[in-house]
């Protein structure tokens, strides 16, 4: 398995070394959003670079997580466990939505 914490640090160090932004969190969210838009465009237009665009999204996400000192691997595992135990139902349009259960 890939060590996401190590990857976060690699992405951050690369950004810092090359002079990319590592301080402006708002800018990073905007850049991440732009990369996601580029990935969608590649998908929608059936371009050959979809994988590369998704990798850009992943890189920006890892960098942002490191800037914010979020252990993305830990949060991912925790969220997957939460989702595994979540109950979903279909709404009127056939879309799955989480069902709030009282404990």
C-alpha cells in the first residue's frame, strides 16, 4: 500500500522547492477546483489525458492536506469505515442519499 503521509510530504517539498504556493490555502482550494474541472473536461470530451488530469487532482489534494497538516491517510481510513456502516436509501429521483438513523 502507498504511504499517503509520505506522498503528502513529497508533494509539499516539491512545491516548496520549485517556488509554488505552500501558504495561501484559499488559492490551493481554487487550484484544486481548476484541476478537477480539467479532469472533468478530459472525461467529457473523451480526451486521452484523463488519467494525467486525475493525477493532478490527487497531487493538489495531497499538497493541500500537507499544508493544512491533515493526515489524509488516517482521515481516508476513518471515512471509509464510516461509509461502510452508513445506511442509504433511494430518493424520489433514484439517487442514493444517506439515511439518518437515531442511535
